[in-house]
């Protein structure tokens, strides 16, 4: 845990989040926005299905440019909590498989520290309250797993079992025939050690562009939909999810491609 993180940051008075956000973000213009001097790779997209199709095509095109014997092709998908990383990664992987390019999704979520590991941290109460912050993930294990898969072409990665609240080791099989590994998570583009090492493994990196208030509304709806009381969810968002999102938002400039959110949920 970083030395600057103390209990006071979690237990101090926190303003309740007032969820008064719209259901979607009108970013059709963003989909067609072009960087200076060129057109956007996602120009013409008007739905998320269009975006998925264009992203799958981007991966296929990049694969064609690689020579024989190249290491496993990897795509890193970053974005704030509630931005739609999981939905996008799942959709692109499904599309690639349907189109004859074997692909697999290896989410960062499987690399949460176990609850028993949080219990061993200097401030267990804070560690559990801030679960989801970057220091509550085993970034070194995440990098080691992806690096092994990258260079051997196969391996096993953990998933996250939401029913028990802990990772499930070896649950995701990456096999030699998989041409593409997509990995999504909040912190893939952090500059801090050891997160920055992940970028050396990715052949392409995407950042999902989503207005922060919209993303937090989605987190609120997800939590309350899972039975969390509204007032508890507001506190969690203000104390943990929003600070995490603000940190992640600073990393967008390190992505090769910024992906607009249209109707992604």
C-alpha cells in the first residue's frame, strides 16, 4: 500500500454523491472526431455495435501486419469504473471468434488480492474499504501472467468470483490457437511501477471515453441492483470508486486509441 494512503482519507467526512445523471452520453460527434491531420479510426460509428465491428477490424488488420512466429497479440482496454470495459472486451472477443480469429478475454479483475491478503495489510479496515484501488491488485502477478502468455503462447489466468468475492485461480485458459488476448481493467495505463510494464506487452491500447458522472451513475445502478443500499452505494462511490476513476482518467493520453461511449452500459 502506498505510504501516503492513510485511514483518514477513507474515514473523513465525505459528501454524499447525488446521482442525477443521464442514462447515456450523446457522443456521436466524438465517434467521428478526428485527430489533427487525419480521420478517426472509428469515424462513421453511430452505435456501439458499429464500434465493436470497427475495433475487431482494427485488430484483424494489425494481425495481418505481423510476421510468422510473432509473440501473442495482446490488446489492453482501460477506462474508469462503469465506462463499459467489460462489455466492450466481451463483444470484441466474441466478434473476432465469429469471424475466424480465435480470441480470449483475460480481465484484470482476476488479480484482486484475496481478502485474506487484505487482512494482512497494515490497515485491513482501510484495505477492504478501498478494494478496487490500484494497490489492492497484485500488479506484479498480473504482469507476470500476461508476460508468460505473451512469450509462450499459452497459460492459465485467474477470474474473479463475485459470489465469494475472491479470485478463482487458473480459471481462464489461454491456448496456443488463440491469436488474440484482450485484457481489460482500470489501471492498465498507469505510469507507476509495476503497472507501466504492462504497456510493453500490449500491441494495441484502447481507453474508453465516458463522462465521469455517467460512469458513476452506472456504478450506482450496478451496486444497488446487487442489493447494496442506496446510501451505502453513494458512500462507496464517493470514498472509493470516484477517486479511483479520477486517477484512471489521467491515463487516457497513453492509449493508442480513445474509444467513444455511445450506448454502452
